[in-house]
C-alpha cells in the first residue's frame, strides 16, 4: 500500500485528510471520535472571544436526488470559553499524540491580541496555527474574518504579528470573496506564513421561502448572508488552489478546502498543488466514518498508478494549468455519436440546435430508421452534447489532426513582429 503520510510545512500527519474548522471540530469529544475513525488531523473550531450564536444556523441546497449539493451557514466562531477549549485540546493531544491538531484563530486586528492568543494555544500543545481570515458573515461585521482577509495589507500585517509570537507553523486561511486570491496569498507569504489554506466559505443567501417570504435560514423571521460550502463550491475552490499553486511568487504549501467529498476530489486537489485537504460539509452530511473510504480509495488509486507516496502526487497537474492565452488555438476536437449506445432521447440534438453550433443532424440509417450524426466539419468540440447525454458511451469527443500549434499569445507576438 502507498505511504499516505505527509509533511505539511513541517507538520507531520499520518494521512492528508483533516477535518476543517467548523461544527465537527467544536469539542474534544468530537475530535477524539474523528481520530478514532482514522482522520489524520483536525483544525479546531475557530477560537477567539466567545460569541453568542443564533438559531437557526444551517440550510442546504438540494438538487434533484442529490441532498446537500450546497450548504449554507450563519454560525460564527466558538461559543465556548477559551479555557475549556484549551483544556480539551491539551487532553486530546495527550491521548492522540500521533494525530495533528491545528488551532484556528480569529481576534481583532491588534498586535497584542494575536500575541496573547498564539501563546495560549501553543501552550496547550497544538501542532500549528490557522489564522482565519475567511469567515464572510458576523465576524466580518466586527472587523475580523473576511473583513481582514480582503485587504492584503491587513493579511500581511496580522500574519507577521502571529509569526512574532508563534513557535509552531502558521497557516493563513484565505477568503474566496475577493477578485484575485493570489493577492492575499502573496501577502500572507510576505508576512511569513508557513502555509496557506483555501477556500473559506463563499458569501451567499441560500433562498427565500415562497410561502412565508422569509429568507432561508431565518432567525425569528429575519435573515442574513452566510457562508456557502459543500460539493457545489468545489470547482471554485480547485481553481483558486490552482492559481496559487502555479504562481511562482507564492511558494508556500497549500491545504485544499472546498467541496471535497470523496477520494477523487482529494486527489484532484492534490494534483493541483494541495499537500493536504480539509473536509467539513461531507463529514456533517455523512459522519466521520467517510474517512475509511477516503483512505482506501486514495490508497488503491496510488497503487494503480504505481505511486509509492502520496506526496509524489502533489502538484503533478499544475504545469498543465495555464492562462487562456497559452492554449492551442489550432487544436481540433469533434463529437462522434455511437449509435449502438444511443438511446434516441435527442437531448444532444436539442442542445446543439438551440444552444451550440447546429452541427447535429438527422439521417436514415441502413435499417431505414431515423438517427443522429455529427457534421464534423462544423463541430467546434464544445462538449455540450456529451455533457447533456444521459447514455454512457453514446458520444465520444475525438481529437483530430490539426495544424501546427499556435496560442493566442504566440499569434499576437507574430502579428506584432510582422507588423513591426
């Protein structure tokens, strides 16, 4: 079996699967249950000045038969006294010394506040610190969370303050509620961060009840924006991880967060540059035992690829991810329909006719039946037909021999050279 042990910014962990800071890591009881189940680490629910949370707090977006395709919360940081949390952290670390405990922290943007909390949590025996600059609701209105995380200067300054007092690695958790996450990732690295984690939740309003006209969720008939997570945010999170991983000015390890529900998701994040992954919504939906499938699935995948260590997976797809201007404009791909697998639902025809390039047409086959085929000379390889097709194997996307490769950047350079 492959070696799933990781070294993340000097933090050793038995496997790359950590619980993200949130409801599943609210107490020592929960974190210890998670460690018993097999999780490699846990990021303790964010510590700071205890708050008063509201009810109700959560809402789910269901799509078709998929429960919790998306998840929204308006919960804030810990509502338990700091001393109780620190006591439980210390007890958990003593009982589970080989498991990773990271303390998530959020305090006012004041140097003395960061120094004070860093020293307290490190005295409890944590393996590292995660500075929460991502929470988009509640705490942001108090000048913390995303309010700090959206300002690169504040990210750099507060990271520096934490590093002044820290003896363990400092991870900076970034908000996705920003135009360019590489700006704050760079600021964190300039402030001395040992690593970054992303993404925190996305600003959102889950919905409106059409009977009562109340927002979902609501507190006594009043609602507010919350943080969005779950499987639906995975493409956004994966993109942001990839952008930071390919940026040569951001040379710190990345912990990937956002919509990870199974080993395949985890492997994708690691291929795109994450050295470990954090999971919250999936654990809330399915329980801590999902880690068994995560471990088995990743082990089997690595074995099938002949990869000895999971760390050898990290970043392998990053060189394949680039700016649009570096893509080959002359690459040709077309759709081809396999009539043996086609169920004649006509969804490909409708999609292409109404929303693509009108290159799927009717013909009469050798048996005298009407069927569909792609007029390949007009197909632009957009993939829409294969995406909407419900029959596995009925439509294949085929690469075609093309002209010599030419990117937009190369084309512009050539134009300017000839023009000059």
